[in-house]
């Protein structure tokens, strides 16, 4: 059994981990990660920048709508959550 398969078995056999996977945030992170694997690092970097600079300041400095900045932040958090649960 490969290390990845062992991790999957451990995840699927732990009720607490299973409960973490049953959330909208997890689903959102999984969806983005599956559909856009090439954008994960950039998304995470942007979401960290939003956290550090603040939502309003980031949107103003980047010249983007506040709602777009919020969606970027939320998606970045979802991907980080997904990655932390799945390893």
C-alpha cells in the first residue's frame, strides 16, 4: 500500500476527520483544487495577502471590487482548509 493510500484509509476511518470533510468550506476547497490545480499556489498567496493587508485595503490597492477580493479570500481559505484535512 502506498503512503497516499494509507493516508486515505486513515482519513476515512476516523469519524472526526470525516466530520471535517462534511462542510461547505471543504467542498468548496476540493472543487477549486480539482478544477484549477495550476492556480492553487497563486490563490493561496493572494488570500494570505488579503489577510495581511485587510480586505478593503487589498481591494483598493489592487484595483478590484471588494466582493471579488472577498471571494478570493474565502476560496483561498477553503483551499487551505481542504489541503489541511487531506494532507
